[in-house]
C-alpha cells in the first residue's frame, strides 16, 4: 500500500480513575497519529445527539452537542470529521454562534474541525449532515435485506470511520458517555450501542442512553424493520422477522456464555448483552458494539457450530470495550486478549475437545498469515506501526492469532490459575481506560513477572510483542479428533470416500479435512468428495468458504456458480479476501475475480471494497 505522509498530533492517552466515566485525569502520554484532535488541551466528555435518518436522501442530519473539558483554558477545540457537511457551530445552552474552519484533508483521515471556544466553554453544538461518501454508513435497499420489504441502515465505526457520521474526537484513547434521540421512518426501528428498545413504537422517535464511557469507534446505529426475542433476563436477539426465530435458537446459549465469562474474568459491567443479526453486506463476522453486538448472518448455521464467533464478540466486553487499545498500533491488546477469552469461553461451554480443535485451527490461521507476510515482515509484530496509513491496516489476523498464542504461552508458563487471576486483576485495574502496549508491559512486569528473570526468559514477552515472526516457545496444540481425520487423509484414496461423512461430522472436522486435502487431488476425487459431503450446495458459511478455496485452487468448475453466488451474497471482508487472493494467483482466475467484483461491489461495504481493490490491482 502506498504510504501517505501525515503529521501526527500528540494527544494524551485518556485514562480513567476508579470512577468509570472519569476519563481525563492521571493520563499518560501516547501518540495517536490517526486523529487530528487535541484532547490534551480540550477533550470531549459527553455527547447529546439529536439526529434524523432519511432513507430517501441516504443521509443523517442533526445536532451533536458535546460537553467538553477545556483543560488548557484555551481558545480552540479540534475534532475529526470526514466527508461531513458542517453547517454551523454554537457554544453553550444559549447557542452563541462561533467560528469554525476545516483544515487540510488527509487521505483516510478526513479533515480537522477547528472550533473557536472560550476559556469557560463547557458545551459545543455542531449542526451537520452526512453525505453519501460516509464510509461508516451502509444504506441497503429492500432487495438487499432478508425480508426484502424495507430499507436498512447500519454503521461500522472501527477503526476511524465514526468521524464520517458524527464529528468527534475519533481516537480510541478518548472516551465519553452519550444520550441520543433518533428519528426514523415510523415503520422502522432504531437501535444503538446503548440501552435499547425491545419493540417498535408508533412515533418513529427513539431515545438511547450509554452511561459507560466508550471510544468513538464503538458508536453504532442500525435502523430497519426488525424484531426482538429474549433469550434470558439479560440477553436477547434483534433481527429481521424472517431471521429472528432461527437466530434466537442459534444463540440459545448466549446467557450461558455471559455467565461462563463472568466466572472466568469477573462481572459483566454493561447491563444487557444483546445481538443484532445484520444483512449480508456487514463487512465483518461481528462487531462488539457495547450492549449490542452486530453479527453477520453467516454465523447462523442451524447447528450452533459457528457460535465461537459470538464468544469472541462477547469477550470484547472485557478486552476492548472495558480495556481498550489507546492507538491502532496497539490493537493486539483488543484482539489478542479477546481471542484468548473467546477460546476460554468456548472451552467452558463446549468442552476441552472442542477447544483443542479450535486451537489447531487458530494455529493454522497464524501459520498461513505468516507465510503470506513473510517471517521478517514488521506487520507480523504484535505492536505494529500503521502511522500515516489507513488505520484498518492494523486489523489483520496477526493481532488475533499471534496475540492469542502469546497469552496461551504465558498461561502455560505460569499456570492457568495464576494467569486467570492476573487477567482478572488486569481488567479490573484498567476498567474503562485506554492503554498502550507499554502500559500493559509495565503492569505485566510489575504484577506477574515481579523481577523473576527465569520466568521472563521463559515467556519472552518483548520478543513476542516487538519482533516479527513466531517465537520459538510457541505452543503446538494437539487435537485427538483431528489426528483421527489425519489418519483418514492417509487412506481414503485407497478405500474410497463413501461413508466418510458418517465419520467426519462436525464443522471443525470438515474444515480440517478440507484444509488438508492432497495438493494433487484430481477432478474425479473432488467430485466424489462433493457428492459424499455436498460441500458445494450444502454446508455452513465456513465449510463453503474452505471448500471453495480448494475448488478455485484445483479449478473444480461444478462449484463455480456457487462460488460466484457466495461471493456476491456476503460482504465479510476476511472471507472474501481468502477467495479473491486464491483467484488472482492465475491469469484466468484474476479475470474471473474482477468480473465477480464488478457484479458484487455495489452490495459490499465500502471498507470491503477498499480492501479488495488492493488485492485485484
């Protein structure tokens, strides 16, 4: 990717004291080059949002009223905006007019919104309208939804896209509370990353409250014709009507997951935990918006076999939402810890054998990524440097899988009991704070290593964090279930494939079988396997994706129509990248990939389009 020169502004890592929402005192210095804002001088504390959602113009318009702390008693506050139409800015409850200006635009980052304030200013009101270029907002026609009757809107703020629908200090180091009033068409319902209504009203006006301080990337909204179904007293599911019952059954163990996580890592601090199943154009598997996780419909497999994804998003309620990376260079603090928590929740709910299979799959994903990047690529460090780039560049599989492998290594060295105690204390000590990798390391050394050089040498924390590649002390997981699949791989060519579907049953087992099919597999063998397992036409999202990789690699043309349909019907960026990357390895495949992309891109999320365009260039 071509790097863009960008002068980063120094901001203060906003940390909080014991009180959850006091996010500006006792702060340590940190650089976030992906924000123009100046929270060390003037910082936002609370947002009152009053907006109207207009599907005809595909815009959101209204007023963002920020309660601020003018720490320096200076004459300006700087916010981030990207493609917004800023109409006017006023100060205080009496709405005194004030001057504002937009600075120079920087690719991906937008422009600084520089507002004149007074030393005593405590409130800034910004009147604005979004534009059709807002990366965070995905406007769907009825035909792009499950029910195909009403339009749908959802937002995706991570990493630095919330500034395309709200003027804000768009850094993960800046946390604030919010209230919102949202006006939508009367036949639709609005939900946000906050306390939510559970049924549609007659007015089209919905109010929200988030009393826990969150960073801007966790601001989220969705509007559509959706219903709600409760799972237990604090969990439930939102979805379009045709999806709701299936989703409620699929996530029937959600309450148990929350309880299991609490037993491991302390109380769930956000009140309710609900999930929203979005239309297929959602670009990720899930997004951990507080109180309301956004999920891809691809997780609904009909057998609860893909709900480890839900465990991951739930895990963010501790690592990410509760304790947040202060910059996008520190994103492994979110994703590595959350992948660890995900695996622990999965083990508690689904058992040790399932956990072992997930560990092997995780390690394969890490190995595949290392091969793609190369062992000496700095992008394979846990602490990365995406300064001057699109912050989304930090969101590869490396912080997830290498971060998990590092934490699993620590657990193996110190013992699970000691490590569980450490992580719980770490979450409690940094609750509702944003921290850097260096903050973590200091806490790690002070509270776990405690000067024990032998322990430090066994863990090699700085090697894991600051060096590329895979350290030599990584754990190699073993699954007895997968070992049995490996034995089948050695013999099926001699014995035939008939009856294998009775031996290879679970999603994990099928994925492992597909991933390790022989490199010289023939068309005849692909056909026989497909007839036995019905991989092309049946199977859940993950099985289809993995099978389609093999079909592309070995030019198994009976699957081509299904591959194209699959790639057009989802916008899940990581899965699409897996397929497009395989296609572009050959000239014919690259031509095919470009043809599919042209057909599909209107239904892809803008971040997905950006990512895939690089692959196709």
